[in-house]
């Protein structure tokens, strides 16, 4: 027997169908703020005819971001031609819902690839960035130009570290050949500085999405190594995605990545899967495994649909995730199986590319929603609002209740996990 529902009610009913009989479930009344939004991303372009002629805003899609007290950094990889700058910055102190122009970071001199000059001393294609405890911005440059269309290997991937006080490059990491593959695409990173005694005493975990694997960099030893496991591969049964009325296919491996500093766990997920996995950071930091020894990966849980972004609430170690089909953001504490729907919006939460839990912002959750599916299918509508930077805030933290979007529906779906698992991954 098949059941078909249409419209927004269908998504609510789908979520209700996925409610499990296990665990403790609750809904908190929270606010979904729109920090910034754009029909298409726009740049404060330099007076350079080559930049102006090559700019194609319909091909510019954000995949990552970071925030400081006064700035928001945005990563826009060169998935297709026409991206002026792959790393940009906007002011944080803007009226809600603003559409600011992006400024190239640290300067336009670093982004000559935007006018066709693929010089490896600059930035080629950045998917994500991270700020460490020493106020330094770690930039992971994949080195791949037009990765969707022809996967042009322009330069070796590299890690660049910028001092945010001076906006100057202070460190560069080139990876050894043995940790890379011919189709390596480094897309995500987390910084483990839990035991750091100096600014460089860190470990960086990075996802290789196309040549699926996990790359580890030891900042003190200036050494890298690679892990491969079946859990990092895409599942062909989950390579078709549905978001609203849109569908698309993408056979991507490990890309979602986050780190629990209290539990020493790295959580990860391929794009093409319905599962979340974990591995001990202590194992990752210990160096390459002996030949024949398998990485001890655990299946943490199974989601109601595929998703990309992962984050950890460092206060209670709950996982924050966003399944595509449900256009929602939820949290789940694996230890006590307590689940919460934090936000739901078929309009605003289409393809959540990045989730960030920020201690320095009172534990609020920041979201990058990109509508990537429309960029990928090349049917983006410039009359719509497409990329958005959002923030989830608890009502209890607000002095004056705002009039922006929130939900208080007692019938709101409770659970967007259809199963939870805790056992070692089958080898």
C-alpha cells in the first residue's frame, strides 16, 4: 500500500510517521533569525575587467562559514566557473536580513583564480574554514577548480593559517603525496586543540569526499596521515536526494564532520548515507594504523534522510544535524536518547550546508542554508532568496520577544530519527 501527500502538510506528516516509540522527546520554543540573505551572492568587485567579465553569480554557492565578534567569513568553492573569490568576509554587525556585498579575504590578490589565473600561491577553491583558540583562521584549500563540471586539478591541496589580528598568512601546510589520492577533494575540517600547550599544538581532521578518507594533520610534528574505512564511502542506495519538489543525484562520500572535545569523539557522515558514525580522536591522533588493522568505527544513529552538516553542543554533548527531506534542524543526545526539533522551515532550511554551535555566542546555533540542489541542477531563480545565514536562539535568552519566525505548534513533529543504533560498524 502506498500513501501520497502533497504540499507542506506532507512534510509534517512524513515527520510524524518517523516518530519512534523510544527515547525522551521534547520541543523547545526557539527563534530562527535571518542574519543575512541573498537572492544571489554579490561581491564588492575590484576595478578589474577580467573579474567583472568572468563573474557568474548563478554559479556561486556558499558551503562554509565562521564568525568572530565583528566579522562573518564565507567559503564559496569553485564548483563551476565564475566565482570571483573563494573566501570572503562580511560585517557581522548588520540589520537582520541584510544582503551585504562580499569582500575577498584577505585581499583580492589571493583570488586571481577568479579571473582565470590559477596560480598555486593563491586560493583556488575553499569549502570550509575554522577558527582556533589563538584567533587564527585555518583555511582548507582543495586545489580543485570547477569540481562539478570537469574536476580540474589546478594545485595540490593545502592548509593556510591566517592571524585574524593582522590578516596575514602565518603558516602553510602542503600535504605529502602518500595521504592524497588522484581524486582527492578536501572539503571539511575540525580542529582538536583540547590538549594544546601552544598555538600550533593542534590536530586537524579533514574529510576527503571524492577519494573517501579522513586525513589527520599533527600541527606540532608537521606530519599528516590518512585513514580509510567502509563507513566513509557513499552508499549508492542514498545517492538521490529530495528537498521539497527538487531531486538531484550526487555520489559523495564523507563530508559531514564535527568533534566532541569532552568525549574525544569525531563524528562524521558521507553525503550519500542515512547514518552518522564516530571514531575516537585518541585513535586518530596515535598515527597511522598498522597494516591490516581496521579503524574502530561505531554507528551512532540512523537519520530519517540524508544530510550534510553536523555539530556538537559542547555543553551536553548532543549532536545537531539537519536531514534534507525534513527541512529541519534537530538535536539528539546519543547517551540518553533525548531528541529535540530545534527549527523547521521548508522555505529557509533547504540544504543546510553548515551548522555551528558557538560557545562565544551564548551557545546559539548558526546555520548556513544554501539551496545547493538548485545550483547543482542549474535552475536557481534569482527572484527567490537562496543562500541564508541563520541563527537559532532560545526565547528565554531574549529580553523582548521578537516578531520573526518561530514555531509554537503543539502538533509539531517530534522525532526525525527512524532508528538509533549503538554498536561497532560491521567490518
